[in-house]
């Protein structure tokens, strides 16, 4: 399955989800994009550090990508961090399967500009949501 994660700038939340995905279920392909991407920029430094130190996930090679209709069309499912991201993906391809990443429908807060705690809160929510989405028969970590 081809899974696309979408956030705003594509430098914090969605690249972390795409980098973490294979450690939860390596059978899928994971990509990420932003609705207002900082195209070509690397993942945020605090995000890279938090991902590496707390989740053993590397995001150092990531470069931000703008969400396109082609990306949405090529994904089997699009997981959005917030409703506005889901709305944009659906606008680009009304036939796409688009859902909020959080199974309870809540937003994943944007840690951009925050301290390490902000990243850890966001990344913890992403980790929990991914586990529930990719391994629904397992209990939440």
C-alpha cells in the first residue's frame, strides 16, 4: 500500500510519520508532502534531533515537497495531520481516500517553533496513531 502523510510545511509532522512508518509496518511505501511546503528545506533541526534521540528514526535526508494532485492520485490512502490538510488533499483529488491520521479525528499539533517537548508530544501522537492505523489488531502503545 502507498501511504501519503500530509501536514503544512512538510518539515515536522508528515516527514516524521513517513520515516517512522517502516518501523511499524515495513510492507508499505511511505511518502510525505505539505499543503504549504517549504520546498527543498530539510526537516526542522529539533524534529530531526527528537526523532533520532527518542525514536531512532532518521530524517536527515528529508527535503520538503509540495502536495500535488499527482501525489494524492498515486496514494492508496492519504493521512492528514489536520482537517485543513485533508480538505486540500480531497480538493486535489475528490476520489482519493483521505482520512485524518488520528483515529479519533483530532488534529496532531504542529510542533514547529516549539521546544523539544512540543516535538515529543506531536511525535508521540503520531506514533500512537500509526500503530492504531497500521496494526489495528494491536493495543495502542
